[in-house]
């Protein structure tokens, strides 16, 4: 290996970003810079970050609900299906209304739900990892005994 490969100086790194072989590096670099900027802003202003996140989720809920209600009006669906689509669309609209009216409670609720989701997801991932390891070991023993 060459020393340029092992020691990427600023000039070598800049050349890598200009290379035709590097692919869409500029896009990744832009996303990385935006991520760092968003992280700095979030750390410097956590209250405004929580507020913006809550409003973002409220807008997402409104749009999702509106699309689902619009889907309920489609031709060719039974009355029961249209009613279910309509009810399904009204739930996110209600969430958007609540988050817009009380973003302070919305931010706390979003943090709590995210925390609970992370715990449940993490525990289930650990259980699945243990099960897949057990299955992998059993499969290996089965293959070894057959050979």
C-alpha cells in the first residue's frame, strides 16, 4: 500500500472528492454537512428543535390524513371500505390538530413514544439476534452431520 492511501491528507481527500470515479460524493458531502449543521442547531436550541419537530410531525399527519380521506372517495369501493378509509384518515388529522394546538405536550409525547419505541425495538432486535444465532448454529450442526 502506498503512503497516500494510508495517510489521506487534505490535498488527497480533496482530489478524492473531485474524482470521476468517486460517484455521487458531492451529494453525500452535502448531506453530511447538513447533518452536522442540524446537529449543531439542535444542540444550541433544543426547545426550538423540539417545537419544529412537533410541527413537522403535525404537517405530516395532516397530509397523511388528507390523502387517506381522499382515497375514501374513490370509485369502485364499497361503503364499508370508504368508511374505513375515512376513519383511518381522520385519526392522523386529529393528531395533527392536537400537535398544532399543544406543541409543548406534543413534543413531550413524541419523546416518550420514541423512547418506548426504541426500547421495544432494541429488545426485539436482541431476541431476534439470539434466535438467529441459535438457528444458525443448529443449521451448521445439521449440515456438518449430513456431510
